[in-house]
């Protein structure tokens, strides 16, 4: 390529001033000069001969102003101008000006291949350092220290580069499409959540009779506000995904159209297309964010107890409210969120960030970073469960063992045998209700049989983050107890 550029440089050099042509003209003998150099030579020697071959022009003062053409290899024009019977000047002589005799034929347009308004007929070159086309006559000398190639070679390389960026753009579009489907699944599920919440709210307040209608409406208002918040959050995020998809589709379409362009049309649009595609590729990948589902625990949690505080009626306060947004698809929670069972069929729930995927687990809706807390769990004769606490950052998508090493402090019953940290326990009296007591500041979790308050086991550790109640439930099999239940505090929980 360097030889080719050198040939172009040599061909564009005036043999008189040894510099790049300025207003080049061509004699009938096909020798080319700067217009001023030729005129000065003629004035100095009082002749109209060619400075190189000494050939005399057949018509005084007449030269052809059509500049020299270059071939693909950088050579001279392969079609020299036709000569007349006398002297061999251009067969279509231009009109001459009053002085200098150069032809006044108007320049060709840029559509014919040039980038310079002064020399539109000259084939352009491309500077890789500045990523733009340049005029071979006006600008070549300014780019001697740059990497300059032919337009054909530049187009080939730039198309290859743009083609390489098309694949990641396509992959990003596929990821955005998959993310859009996830958001749509969340929307459908959240609608079901809203319906379930509304139904349970109505049933609860009907039991409290007509004088609780005001409380019922307050709760429904809270639900509508939560639904509005959830829709606003999700619509905002979904709009970003739609805008990204639209932008990606437009950009990919533009790139595909740009790749079909030829030479100068491609060069003119290349920088804009490349900037747009790189800008999209540099953006962080969007992902499904947390907090997109209806916060059922907030809307429904301790609903009866709060009403009881106002009306002094008999209701139950449950110290732990299960969070359905964390529940594995095989688990089924009661509407009041205090019971859970392992189901025979999967539920249609979205894979939101809060949800357990590989383990049949669910968390309480409220976690703690200090203080002492306790709650009773009714297990009955169910033979497959894990109860305890876990750290907030526990792995919810992988198959993690329920051990302190993985951030789970628990008591486990499997196949009729009690285990703690993979060790079997000798439990003489099988408990039907188990009290879980967490002392965050002391770093201790203990499990008691509520029948006689005997200690079953305990864990001692140093908690470094928020701790949540944890339950994992398998199939009940032949057991009479099908559900694991959080017991009301004012009935069962006595300290």
C-alpha cells in the first residue's frame, strides 16, 4: 500500500515546482503542470512549448484544464485526451479566458467521486488517523505522517469493523427482548397479587362487620397506592427497555443499510453510525431490578392486629409474616401469609431477584439488625422441614446447604431425624411447636420445644448483616400436618 501511495504522491507532483498540483492543467501531450507554473514558464521562455517534451501546442494559449485521472493502482489516466490534426491538444478544447488560456469548463459534481469542491474529479483517499476522506491534491501533503489508504481499502476495513459490532448489538437486542418478557411476566403476576390482596382484604373486613368498613377502605386505599407505586416503578423501567429496543432496532437497521452503501456514501455516514452503535454498546446491560412486585407483606401484614388496636376486638398478632415474593415456585402460602406447604404442582411466578429458585424456601417479610426476637412455628407431625434464620444476602438462585457457612442458622428434620450443621441430634420428645429465639447482639439463635421449653439446639455466631426468618418445606407425605404455621403471639407465645 505504501508503494501505491508513493505512486499517487509522485503523480500529483508538478514537475516544475516539485510540489502538489495547484490548479492543475494538462497539455495535449498529456503532461500536467500547475497553471501558474506553466504560465510562468511560457512567459519566461516566450514560447508555448511543453516544459518536458518541448512539444508545441497547435493553438496558442490553449491548454486542457481537465485534471489527470488516477487508476485503482495510482497510475495516470488510461484514456489520454484525443488530439487534433495539428498539435494533439484536447479534442474538445475548452473556452479560454482572457489571460492564461486555461479552460473554463465547470468542475464535475461530488456525486462523481470527489470530496473537494475545487477538485471533484480527483479520486479521494482516506486518512485512518483522522477517520475521514481527503482530497488527493489539496490535503495529501498535510497527511504525510498519517496512515493514508485508498477509499476502497478503507471501506473494506471499516465495513468489517462495523460488521463485527453488529453481532453484539444483535445479542443486546435479544437480551432486551428477554428482559421485556420478564417484565411482562412480572406485570401479569402482580395483577394476580393485587387481586388476591383485594379479595383477602374484603374477606377479613367482612368478618369484622359493618363498623369496620372504614378500616377496610383504608386498607384498599393502601393497596391501590402500593399498586400505583408498583405500576409506576415497573412502567418506568419497562419504558427504558422499550426505548432501548427501539433505539437498537433503529441502530441495527441503520448499520445494515450503511453496510450496503458504496464508497463515499458509506464514508460520509460511517462516523455517525459508528458513534451511535458504540454509544449503545458502552451502556450498562439492563436487568430486572428488585422491588417490582406488590409488597403484600406491607399491605396485608398484621392487618387484623392493627384493626384490633382500634376496636379492641379479639384478633391475633403474628410476629412473622411470610414474604410471597421470596417463596419458591413449589411452595404455597396462605392468603394471610402465616402458613406454607410444599405443593405437588408449580406456581406460575416470575423469577424476580428476591425469589428462591433451587431450594423450596421462603423468608419472613421483616429482618433485624439488632435486638432480641422470637416466634413460634407449628410443625405438627410434618417430617420434612427446615426452620431458623438466614442472612439477607443468602444465595437465592443456587443450591445452597442450610448451614452457617452459607449464612443459614437452622434446625432440620429429614426422614424423621433432627439435624443441625449436618450432625444428628438426639431429641427425646418430638416437638409439635418450636420456638425460635434470635439474639442479634449476642450472636445467638436457639430452638426450644414449646411444650416444656427445653432447649433443642443453638448456634453462636457473629452476625454482620440483616437477619430474616427462614422456612424450607418438603412434601408432607402421610403426615396429618400439611402446613408449617407461624403461631399468633398473644395465644401461643409466652415468655
